[in-house]
C-alpha cells in the first residue's frame, strides 16, 4: 500500500523537474492535493475510488471561499479536480493501482465574458501618468507595455532588462507551461520604456522596480515590483482617468486582444501572441469576431439578389 502524503511530494518534484511547471502552479497543486488528502479517509493511493471522489466533490460544492464567504465557484472546484486527475495520471505512470484519471469528469463552467476598455478609455488611461517624476515615467512604461504586448502580470514582473530588445521592439517571454513566445512593442511603448531606463540609477536586473526612498538609498534589497504592486498601479491610474470599470492588469490583456481582433487580426495570430495553448481559450473574444461576422454578412450577403416586385 502507498501512503498519499509521500506520493504528493514525489508528484510535486515531478512537476518541478520533469514538467517544468512554474512555482505558482506547484504551490497551487500542493494546496489542492494536501486539502484532498486531509479531507479524504482514503490515506492510501489504492483506496481512492469513484466514491471517494464523489464525496470530495460534495464537500467542495458546499465549501466556502475564505475571503468572500461565498460558495466555491465551479472554476475553483474544477481546479481541485484537475490537480487530483493529474496526480492520478502520475500514479498510473508509476504502476500504482488506483482510480483511473479519466474517471474524474470536470464540471462544465459558465461561458466566460471579458471586461475590456474602449479605445477612448485606453487613451485616457495611458495618458494619466505624469512624466515629471520617476514613478510617473515608470508607470507610463508599465501601462504602455501591458497594452502593447498583452503580457500577463506575472510575465511582466518577471522581465529583466536584458530580455527586452528595444531596437527590434521584441521581448522573448516564458509563459504558462514554460512555453516561450515573442511579444512585440508599439512605438509608444518603446519610447516610454527608453525614457524610463534613461532615468534609472539603480543596478537591479529587473525591468520594473520600486523607487527607493531616501532612507533606503544605501540599503541592498530586491527592488523588483510584485504582481500586487502592478495591480495597485493599474487601479490608481484607472481611478485617475475617471474609468468606472473594475480594471485589473488582465483587463489590459483583454483590451490588447480585443483591439487586435477589431482591427482585422485573425484569431490564430492573437492566440499565438497571447500564448494560449488552445484556440478554445482565445475564443472568449468572440464578442469581437461575432460582430465582425455580422458586419461582413450585412456588407456582402445578397447584394446581387433581385427582390421580387
């Protein structure tokens, strides 16, 4: 018989070494699987059955989100189940007799809708930082880069100065699943970043850093901005621009994709630029493509038809 806890640790090492999953993914899988192990009476892998999973699903369905106090969303519940399913696949590779991973069905989630900014709102947001201070110049560069590239906030904060090519206006980014893709800079984003880097006096490798106070001038520390810092910056300038929507860094990623599609880009190209493994993920932007199809239909359909008189 194989105890679950040591197997979970082995699985997490497998994710890190063999699958090259990000530290964030490793932590999420750790939390989900430890929760499963603690709630389940099946302390051995061989004891995991369809009934074990059924009881666990019922538990998840009645569980509350610690922050909001609301029931766990279908998406969150699916996250736990996906982690368990991946764990079971790993056990099968090790020839451990347990429940087959394909026995776990993932609940259907409601169709996603995306929040994005209109061109006028984007213009107001990108114009809101003041270029008289280093923090304002930095924040201008952050906002321009988010909209220009469609980067995830974690990808943005992980960027080093050495990874950005301002001559070719390109950045090589390692995204989800360790996949590397090329993202591109607009002329305005390039100029904003150049302006920011010219004003930098620190030697930190990170592209975007905290501004040291006078008391911190002589202290050595990691200056790299965190995703939470970027979220606060985006929130601040959203309010300053008078935008009433609930805007996050990911909203600019949605706005990037929406802008491309509405200006004629094909969805496969947008998929590549966003770093989506599947076209299905990119299809959340059908609010744009559907409108384009409607306009195409209206423009071209039935033009040579002779209506009956």
